[in-house]
């Protein structure tokens, strides 16, 4: 059977391949003193808030399970709008908010609406792999520009201007970013957006970790720039609703009819039960709980970054948000008998029973020497991981 070039362009999600290998190994470790520690997947160990769970049950019992509008429940769009006002002092009209089947659904809608065949989208490298594949699935071309810790692993205005060419359509940024946990400084975001708009392009910003910022001066939304920014967000990370598959997009009002037509045909609507449940995310009790969890993630970061540096990992930049630490493992290669982070990941899995995400997924600029740690796991697990690696290094 013939498979399309579009499908063949999509690379494997290597993080998931590592996860499968770790799961297989974990089955053989039953009763072992060192069970497998899964620090490879970006999924909070916290589940949906109690009020969210209660609201889902109530919706099912009340029969609130039928289709909603393709753009989502208006009550939820209003609640999201009020959250922007309360949290960021920003007025975002509910009509500009489109509720989607996860942030993935939002990215697919945005790419299919705005990218023509052959259009180039500039992105930072390293970056989350699925984002470039959404561009590819729309028959566009994602160009990953190398970034460094000096630029917070984000595109600089100078890079965007230097690499912009006739076929460039826009930029796809992420702040805070996966895998580095770094945000774009406000001045850089403003300069990039101004340049892109002057070129008639699109500024698309993945903000699914927006609520999980640890530094006040970087806790901002690109939507504050103007109404031409397109922001992607999610209930998965800050709101701990990963499996509920619910997200949203904020778009210019003129784009909403086109986005709605696509959503009607591709998705019908987001999960009705998840939408009713998500209304409870914005209750004061739930918001207070999410803030407690944000501080817990910060405490995990504050423990792990210095601990990794002490073990010999290079951590060029402490993350200011999300729940990842991007670390260079070259200094440990000799101890593990490897010469790249892919082999290091499997050696660490075998010797310390710790699963990490190798840099292979996130681009090509030095990623072969980096691994991503997820601090979505509880602090005792992170402490145990550090002690195991210390033990392995001392006995190598």
C-alpha cells in the first residue's frame, strides 16, 4: 500500500521509543531495590484538581455529554478570558478564544489555516519535535535555527532577520520551552514580532507552560504585544489535565471563521465532558492548588539543577519555567563507556534504572550530547535518581 510522502516525513517520537524500552525493563525489576524511575515524560505527577474531577462526574450524571459548538462552550471561553485578566491584567475577548482537542489540535488548526505548501517556518533548535511535524503535516518546511544558552535557547531578532527569505511565512516560538524550560525575554519577543509583522508574516507562540513560570520578569504572555499574535495553550500542564485532551488557541478575530470551519470538519468539537470539567479550573480553590503545585515544581528545579552540576552534568542555564532541565552529559561519557546522549540514556537506564529523554528528538544542534530531565516527578524520586547516579559513578 502506498504511503504518502507527508506521512513518511514524520520522524519517530524517540522519547516514546525510550519510554517503551524503559517499561519493558521495569517489568524485569519487580522487587528490585532500584525500581525504574521515569524522568523522561513531561506529565505532571499531579492529577486533575478535586473540583475538576467532581465537575466531570456531575456533567456525566446530568447528561452533559452531547456535542458543543466547534469553538467550545462559551462559558469556558469566558472563563479563560477572565483568567487572562486576573493573572496578566490582559483583556482577551472570549470570541478570540477557540477551545480545542488539546494544544495539538490547536497547532494543527493553526498550521492548516496559515501555512501553504512550501512555506518556511523559523523555529529554535532545540525545540519540541511535534511542533515541527505539525508544520510538515501542513506541507510546510520547519527550519530550526541553532540557539545557545546566551540567547536562552530562543531565537534572537537578529537570527530571524538574517534567515528570513522570500518563502518564509513566519515563526513558531515556545515560551517557556520544551526541552530547555526557558522563556523569551520581553524585549526579544517584541523585536521578533515587530519584524515578522513588518514582513506580513505570522507569529505563532506555544504557551502551554505559561502558568508554570518561576521568575516574575519572564512570566508573561505574548498576547500582550497585540492582537496579531496567535497563542496556543493547554489544560495539560499548569492545570494537570494531560489525558483529558483539552487546549485552546487565541487568534485574531478575522481568523476565527476559518479556524471554526476547519474545527467543525476535523474535530466536530473538543471533549464535552472535559470542557465542563475544566470550568472548575478557574474556581479560587483550584487556582490556589495550581499555585501550590507551581511552587512544588520550582522546589524540584532548585534541588535538581545544583545536584546535576555536582554530579558532572553541564547545565548551561537554569530553567525559568515548565518542568524540564536540559543538561550536557559529555563529562560522564567515560564513566559509562559511551560517546553520545542516546547511548548514555540506555546505559543509565541499565545501570541506574533511570529513564531520561535523549536529545535526539529536539533537533540537531549539539542535541546529541544533551539529555532532558523531567521534574514532573516528585522530589523523593529526583533525590533517589541523584543518589543512584552518584553510586554508579563512585563504583565505575
